[in-house]
C-alpha cells in the first residue's frame, strides 16, 4: 500500500490523498487551496496523477477545501464514482455549483482588467454548469455500514461531528495475504456542539491520517464561548448598535443562529416571569398565560400550569 499526500500538507487547505493498494488507485478528498493568492494559484496546477488511472474517490465532507476541485477533476475527464454520505452529496449539490459561480465571477472581473491592458482572457477553473454535471458521479452511503469496493477493499463512513454529513473514513485493504487498516480523520468536530453528534471514536487502526488545523490550540468549551458571544450581541443591541457577523454559510451560521435563538428564548422567559410576578389581579395573570400560549413561549411555569389545569379538568 502506498499513500501520496497531494494537498493539506504544510498548509490547511486543498485536502487530497492518493492511495494505491490491492491493484486499485483511489483518492480521498479533492479540495480547493484557499487563503493567500500564492496558495490559490496551486488550484491551476495539473493534478499529480493520471486521472484515467483513478478507480474511485472517497469524500470526507462537503467543505470546499475538501471538495472544491472535484468539478475541475470532472472537467478534465474523471467519470468514476465519488462515494460520500447522503448529507454530503446533498450539500455538494448546492456548494459546488456555487463555487463554480464564484470562479466565473472572479475570472470575469480579472478579464475586464486584462482586456483593458490588451491581454488575452482567462477561463475559470470550472463553471457552475460543470460543477452541476460533476454531481452525477456522487454515490450516497450511510454511516456505520461496511461498503465493499471489491473483495480486497472495504470502507466505512463514521460521523466526524464536524458538519452535516462529515465523516471519518475507515479503509481496509487486503494484499499479499495481509489486511491493513487506514483511517482518514477528515475534519473532526468538538464533543459539545449543540447541533451535531459527537465524533465517532475509532478503536484501532494501522495507519491514521489526521488533519490538525487546530492541533496546537486548546478550545474553549462551547457553553463558555457561546456566553461570551451572546454577551457581546446583547450589549451591542441594548446600546442601539448593529451586529455584523462574518461567518461560514454552512455549519457555523446555523450554530450562531441557534445560540441567538436561545438568547431570545431566555429573554422571552425572563420577561414572561416578570409579568407573572407583577400581575396584580387574577384576570391579568390569566391574560398573561393566554398570551404566552399564543406566542408559544415555552417556560417551565407555563408547563406546570398546563399540567395543573389538565389534572383539574380530569378531576372534574
């Protein structure tokens, strides 16, 4: 078995690995290089393998630094399967054409300058249409199922807890009457993200390929991080300010909206409790409860009152 590291080496984007074993050649991920202009120029470089020799691809997740050169691969003639979880396939159906659109827009902007200088126009790395056509190669699979590529190669996708559909992939390769196991971690999530499952623990492997973008950093607990974030949001809004939040559109934005919604629920609950405490008459108390029912404010006091009312109704 031979593994060649073709991306995400000495940098954190452009994930791309070539595995050769048991008479097969396959890729794990094929992502865009992102960041500095010098790094992004690497996307224009030819692939360091014969595209026609690749038998299949395994895709850990949909983020563009792991999937973003798949349309380029398709454009240059690749027509074999790309195996990924269903959620990853679904996300790629949105993200890859969007990436193609961005490629077209950036080249269009650059070409306007080149035309003014009398220089020849460039073509995009790939177009939105080419990205959409590459989706025909995707084969969705489920978590936790052992998939037989052939009698000598088996794979299993495990939840990596990084984003919707993200995977840590186990690969078993048998050759020369010996079976070896290799694990590709993909991007790993934390174990306290509210919208995602915890990463699957892999018990054993012969070789582990782990991407460690944050390998030298200790993460703050999600609850503490969320509290700091929400304090900034609350203070800004209370002072009549505007909150602008740059954020990844997939994954991180959903986490932010989730935390903001929790803050809103908390504020609603606090206001509701204050109203109940300050109610001066039975009629005002009932009116507050009815208003909460209409607005669907979920508070433990409301729940207790509901249960009490239900019990009273049963007794009657």
